[in-house]
């Protein structure tokens, strides 16, 4: 470890919807010259914004918060690079899942100064190792993927729009359109932009319900109304709402298998 790395304060973001909890953490953190609280958030939506803008070295994250909880925060940011996390909660039944997502530690309320110090020391050791080249992001992201399990597909997605974060049930989705490293998720007359590649999102969706029909589009099978032959082995895919998409030749067999018939 370099002297500069050892002396640079570790920047901490505190996320908890209880003012007294945040005050307690601030007080305990003030006693450690190696850490500095650089931000506080009262809910998960604020936390997502703060993590993206502040880029803290460590997050002290409450598990249970209104609307967007701690696990949803990590899920929303899994592709953006995640710092180490110490979960904080009053409910010990979250402990197993906290370690499943490779949290560095888990503080059960009410925790005392010694327990807090032990968690912070563990975090400091990990962060200093990371500063010397041992990455942590991949470890957290890999565990987030494990939560889903290979045969378990997403039933809802975390969507950020108009300054708020909410869950979108996958059964509301009509079709999905790629836009570079983003996707447009179409639901009825609405569309939501999500920072996710179409290939990554495809892997999260149940292939019994969704199928990729083009390099830039995925469609929900029960939204397909009609298939019209077009040219050079391609088809027009007509949805129930009249939307017309293209089935390319390279994805023809995939749709054929999903529908259980030949084209």
C-alpha cells in the first residue's frame, strides 16, 4: 500500500430512511480519520442518483426503505460499477441475502461503536486492496447475477424515469427496442429508456414469454397477432396494437422454436 493510498480518506455514502440512524452513523464515522461521509440519502431513488454522481468508495446501505430498497439499488446499478457495501437493517432475516450479494459486512440495528468499527476496518482493508489493483466490482456483480439463478428469470425490472424509480412487471411489456447500450421498453402507449444492452436484458427474460426476433428487438410472444412474409426470408411481425416489427432470417429459427411451428 502506498503512503498516499493509506492517507486518502475513504469516501462514504450513508443511505438510511431514519434520521436518527444517519446521525448515529455520522457520529461514529467522525471518530475515524480514515473515513469521510460525503453524502446522505433518505431513500433508494436518492441513493441511485448519489452513487452515480458522487462515486463513493463505500456505501452504508439500509436494506428496507420505502419503494426502492437496498437490494433494488444494487440491482439498478449492477452494470455501472459498484463500490463495496455494508448493509444495515433491523431485520436479521436479510443477513443471508446480504452476503449472497457479497456485501462486505452486515450491521444489525441497534449496533454499537465496536461493531461499527469492526465493519469499517474490514471495509478499509478491502478498499485498500482494491486501490492496489484487486478489483471488487466483478465480485458484487457476479453475486447479483446468482440471485436470479440460471433458471429463474426476472419478473420485474427497475426503471428510472421522470426523477423517480419504480418496478415494471415484465408481463406489461409489449416489445423491446435496442438503442446502443440502452433499450426502449414499450408498454402500451408508453416507452421507458433503460441503461441495459439488449443482449443482457434478453438473458434476464423468460424465453417462454419473450423471443428475440432481430438484433435490435425482442417481442413478448402473446403480443404477436400475425406474421406476414416479406422478402429474402424475412417476415413482418404484427403485434396486437398494430406495431409492425421485422423478423430477420438469423432469428427465424428462434421464433419458430418458441411458437412450436415452422415458418
